[in-house]
């Protein structure tokens, strides 16, 4: 199915489709233009409405702004990710709060007993990882909704980052993501995507 | 931070913000209006551009349309989710392809050796779950971009659904999601969301 075949089927207008998905790209270089705290708060204020299991909202976002904080992260990244992360206007460490259940009586008030369904830590880790990862999907869309580019990176030592930045033992690091305005040669040609036939099956 | 404080900070216009996040809601009842294969293909054609680790795109979507297929799912849902799922215009079973690495030479052609980094199944399961869950985040946004409502459900037996629908042993079921146009009394008042202060921290 090509993009040209679908214009009338989505309620979202074409410019917004492009901004969020079709022309948006993972950025590897950034301009010097800063990403402000107000922009980050506006992104969060938008994407916090995305659904999570039990409305648990386990995603926690650590923004690395100071050079000292940035320097603590770099050794935990794969070598190919260090220079671009050192130079990015903003770096976000995205983690799941494994003890998110403590707030369920407030967040899921019609079933406050949900907290007690999650007394087993392994179950909670799985739930926290799942819902926080969903939220990272929303966050990526939100970064783009702000007219910014995201640079999510798979290559890093998650346990090392967790030890460095979340010594409390209640967080699991899921992703490190650079954010900014794309700079020169920020990406190569788009990589191939699977077809509808590869992904969808009907019974 | 309230929504009123942020209007100028996002590039995405307010109507699109509302469609995707602010007024969009998890639906529990649906009208009889069908969700067509063309709509589903248009949603997939939009969200398939969302980023995944190694461009691996492990999400697989099984659409249950026939009454026989729907009947196979219902026993694996928690009792509170059965009636609404039986009545939904479309039910999607969302799973991760644990053997997604087989296609990396095609999907990540500049580093075809990436396939060989993923020979360990446990590593692959973790990667497949993570990227497919990100893609479910994009898919939820995509369903809303089509003017439809999603009804993701946490209450189901994932292993049972996997055994029933993916006996090949190469998939892990992550979520069951109803899709349609919201019906009467489709939701209650919106549940509370965490504040920016709860979620964001700066170093």
C-alpha cells in the first residue's frame, strides 16, 4: 500500500502525518539551537494523556543538561553514539519506575486494590517496562509534535546507566534519546519498511 | 503545567493534539460502524515509519474478523473484557516476532551483520518486545489519526493467546486491542495524570 493510495482514509491532515511520521526522521546531528524546559514540559503535557495499563504511567525522564551529567553518561554508550550525544542540545534518559504501583490508589482510584495485585516485583518489572515503552512511543511522537527531531539510541549499557543515574534500585533504564533540531547530514536515505502484507494477517 | 500554558510551544496544531492525545480516550463500547481493511492498511502505512532498534520492526498484527476467530480469543480474556471484545467492530492481537532478526539484512542493509548479533534467543525476545511495544505506541496514535478509538486491554492471558494464535513458537503476544467508533457511555471521567514534576528531573 503506497502513501498515495490512502489520503482520504485518515482524519489527521497530511501536514501532521508528515510532521509525525512520513517525513520525520531519526536525527544523528543537531544544530546549536537549544531545547527549552518549556518545550519539554509542553511535550510532556501532551503525551501524558496516552493510555497505560492501570493508568500506571511508569515512565520517568531524566534530562541531562549539565556537562558534568553528560560526562557521566558517555562511557555507557557504544563508541559510535558518544560524539553525537556529547553535542546534542538535550539528552533524555528514559526509565521505568518499577515501584509505579505505589501511586495506583491515586491514579486508578476506582480500583485502589490494583496496587496489591502488583506486590510481586518480577510482575511489576514486566508491567513497568511494557507501559513505559508504550509511553516512549508517545514521547517520540510528542518530540516531533514540537517540531523537534528525536535520536533514540539502542547502543548503550542499560545496567550501567541505571547504576550511574538510578542508584535507588527502583528504576530500569529503557532508552537514551537525543533531542534537538536536525543539523547537517543528520540522516541517510530512509531504510526499508515492511509491507502491510508482512505485518497484517486476518482471521 | 496546564494545557493552557503551552499553545505556542508545539508545531502540531491544536485539533491534531486533541485528536491524538487531549480528547482521545480509551473506548469500552463501540458503534456498529465497521473498521475496513483499507482503514487498517492506511493506519499501518502511516505508523510503519516510526523508528525501531536496528529498524527491525518486530510488530505483527493479527486481525480477528470472523466469529470463529473471535470465539477462540474470548476465553483468554479476563471476564470483564469479554463482552466488549465480542461486540467490537475489530479486534487486533498485537505480537512481537521473536525471529525478526532474519530480515535484518534487508531492513538494515548497511550492517547486515546485525542479524548475527541476535543469535541468542533471550536477547532477541527482549529486543523484540521492546521495539514491538514502541510500535504499539505508534499504532495507538495511528488508530486515533484515522478518527477511530482504540480499546487496549491489559487483562488477558498472554501465554494462552500465544498458544492459540501463534503455535509456531516465534511470537510473543503483547496486547489485545479493540478498534472502532466509540459507542454510548464509552468511557468514564478521565483518570488523573502525573505532573511534569513527577515525571521529569534535570541534572
